[in-house]
């Protein structure tokens, strides 16, 4: 059984940093918030507990970054069609 995690505490701790990072890179603020929310939803489906992640801030930043780049790549592919 997975251990319960305090998702609200994790969210409140890192949301501002994640938002600032992604908007600094030039991503649209609405898409950034969608990506951040997607990352936190995905935390519930992790095979390992969040407490086993060595650096949660880095994990979350990389996750948001990856989602934003995936979104940008999809838009570019659709634009070329």
C-alpha cells in the first residue's frame, strides 16, 4: 500500500518556483499551470512514494519542463501539417 502524501503541502511549497521557472522560459502562463497541475496529479500514480525521491524540487521542475517541451513539440508538429 502506498503511503499517504500531503499533496497540498508539497504543492504549496513548490508551485511558485515551478511557475516562475516555466514562465521565465517563455511558456504561456495558462499552459504552465495546466502542466503543474498535471504533474501533481501524476504524483498519485507513482510506483514509489514521493518520500523516496531524493530532491523533490528538482523532480518537479524536470517534470514540468518535460511536459512543457512535449506540448511545444506537439504544437510544432501540428503546425507543420
